[in-house]
C-alpha cells in the first residue's frame, strides 16, 4: 500500500463556518474516519481541507 511521506497530523479551525475554535489532533498516516451525528460539522471539516 502506498503511504505518502506527507500527511495531516492535526486540523485547527478558527472562526471557520460554525467553528469558533476547534482542534482535531491525533490523525495518523493512512485513512482517518470522521464519525458523528448529522449537522455536527463533518462536511465542514472536509471543506476546510480543500
């Protein structure tokens, strides 16, 4: 399996859409899955990465 050398370790959203100050840490190489109820910001986190 191909593993890129660069990867995202953490995400910090500051005043982005509905997030005032949200940090997501502990992301690992490979696949990370965001799980949560509807309307909790999973898609917003993905938009932040684009």
